[in-house]
C-alpha cells in the first residue's frame, strides 16, 4: 500500500479547483466585479438576481465553486511560499495558513449559502 | 597527507576526509527572476491569491443579495470604489492568465485514448476552450437573460 | 562571423581556492565549431588543467551538459556561432555540487534513478522457450518518447524545484519510471508507485515546465510527471475508498 500521504488528495482537489476556476471565475469576475458595479450591460434587476441566488441548485453549485477554488488557491499558494520564498522550514505554519484559511472560508461559504432566505 | 588531513582538518579547508571539498551553490532567493520562464511561472502561481480574493468578493456579493435590494445597491456602490475596482480588474487579468495557462497545459495530464491511439493534445486543448466558451455563455445567459 | 571568440570559463580548484573564479580564453571560431570544440582547444593548446566531461561528441551519451550563457546545454550540440561575437560563458551544470572546474557530482541523480526501478519488472519471467514478448506499434508509441532519455541531467539543472527541494526525485527519473510503467511488457507500476507517491517524490513538482524546454531529446518529462500525478492520485483515491481491492 502506498504510504498514506495526503498529497495525492490535495493534488486532486487542486486540479478540480483549477478546472472549475478556469471555466467559471473569469466571466464571474467580469460581470460581478466590473460590469455590474460600473453599470455596463443592463445588469439584472434585484428580483431576478435574488431568484437565481436562492435556487437550491445555484446554492449547491456556488458552494462547489467556492470550496474547489479555495482549495486550488490554497494548494498553489502553499507551494509558492515554499519555493518562492524558500521558507519550507515553516511548513506547518504555511499549511495551517493555507488549508486552514481555505477551510474557514469554505465554512463561511456554507453558512452564507445555507442562510439565504 | 591523509593522516595530517584527518588530524588537522582546519589546515586543509579544501578537503573533507575522503575527497576535495565540493562546491555547493545555493539557489538565490530571487531565482524566479533569473529566466523569463520562471517569471511567467511565478506570475501564474500568484494568480492563486486573486482567486482567493474573488471567492471572498463572491461571498460578500451573495451576502449582500441575501439581505435585500438596498444592501445589494450599497454593495455595488462599494464595488465602485477605485481600490476595489482596480483590485477586481487586476484579479480579472490574473484569472484569465490562469485559465489560458491551465487549458494549454491540461492535455499533458490527461491522455485520452480513442481506438488505441492517444488523442492529440490540440484536440484536448480545443475541447477545453470550447467548454470555457460554453460555461461563459451559460453564466451570461443565466445572469443577463434567463 | 568573427575569427576568434572569447570563452569565459568557470574554474574551481579546491586544492588552491575555496570558491569559483572565471578565466577567459580566446579560441578560434569556425562555423562548424561547437562549445565542446572550444573547450577541447583550450585543453589541448591553452590550459591543460581545465577539467570537464565529454564522450561521444554527438548528443547521445549525455556527458557534456554544462550551463552556457545561463542555459543548460549539451556543449557538443551548441554552436559557437550561435553567440555572435561572444563572449561565451561556460559554467558547470546548475543544481549540482561542483567537484572541479566544470565537473559536477551526479550521485544524487544516480541514487534517485535506481530508486524508481528503471527496469522491466514482471511477476513471472517468461522462459526463453516461450518466445519473445510481442508489442504492437501503438503499444510502443505509448512509451517510446520517454525511452529517448540520455540521462544528461539538463532537466535537473533547469528545474528550480530540484535546486530547492532535496527530496524531489526529479524530471528524468520520473520520466524513466513512466517509460516502464507505460510499457505493455512491464508489471511493476505498483512497486514504483510506493516510491514515487511519497511526500516529496513527485508532489514537489509545480509544473514549471522548464525541464521539457531544455531537453535535447524531446522527452517531455513535464508531461510524464503530470500524467503520473493523475495516475498516482487516482490510485491513492482508489486505495482510500476501496482499501482491499488496491492490494
């Protein structure tokens, strides 16, 4: 049996997150972060947006997007810290910060999405 | 000589007990600036920070929408603040860079066999891009039309 | 094209000095001369004390890898005329300890290569009387690219992770493991998985991709590694979800 290491699982999460974030995040940033605030295009009216957000399918999809993208970012950033700054000796701290952060934000995402009225 | 070396190592700094001392060169802290390929690599890796920021922004957006129209309008106003806007523009650039590099490199990990022969990488890349266009179109339809 | 070109060669003589120094030599520059020809000229006519490795001088033995103007290259395949009027800086291969001048210590690579078991592993050897192993051209194409590796270690020199991470097995060794994993005659994937899937084995790789860029034989070790990450990760998932069927 291969030595039980978390690395392969973390890499799978990273890969899944990479696919999801590559497919969906660009357009979401463009619309939610730039186009809607600036009023380009006819931004959806509030009722339409709210109806989409509260739909159970959307909530599940959004949760998936958030969790996977967060773990993707956490995994990549962890290796950037190891290799870019060469601070591997702090690896427990780095892991805690990266994956811990991803877990905390995922929990917040879960709460927010569950609590949509 | 080897006895003298063993008993007085300080007098032979160029030698260990068994062979001349090898020169070990450590990578510099700024190794990632040494080649264009490394700079491009680190830029791609830094996109991870912006992905994390966007998820936070998305969650704030969802929270604002959950709290009613007034709170949503307030959130949009906050997003117009130059700092937030610039951050989101930069995020957009990094995230697009991530998407392009990801779709170009993904075929290396996934070798799909059809009829005994692997599909060429260009086919897998093209289907990735097609999926990207489809996903983008779906989100636009959902949010703007629907 | 100039007649003569300056070569700036790194010297390291442990019995005389504790660090590196650079020595300049002027060598003739003809359009068919490679960097190795320049080094041989230096050794034959100018300075017999220069130490470096070379053998086949035609790009198949993998001995003459050095850093030329910052890039890992096989000196027998790199033409002096590529560098215009020069100077041409020749340094030992990066990421390896230097024994002397341009000669590097490759013991780490040799140990890691053996660790991945780059040979045919079978549960049962087929006796000679039963004939040869048969393989279709498609089966050959699966691993042929990875079998082209000449162990020149330019990929190790280009890989920043290998320089930073002592436990990382490295591009060539993983590509060679894949050469056997993907060979239809081999049955050793599970054995190699144990070695490669260890924490630092392959997981240190962040797909910088420089190893593939510098490979003189177009082996594409980066592709081999990413492909193996998927295989190893799925195998790990399977053994987690169905522990008994994995063994």
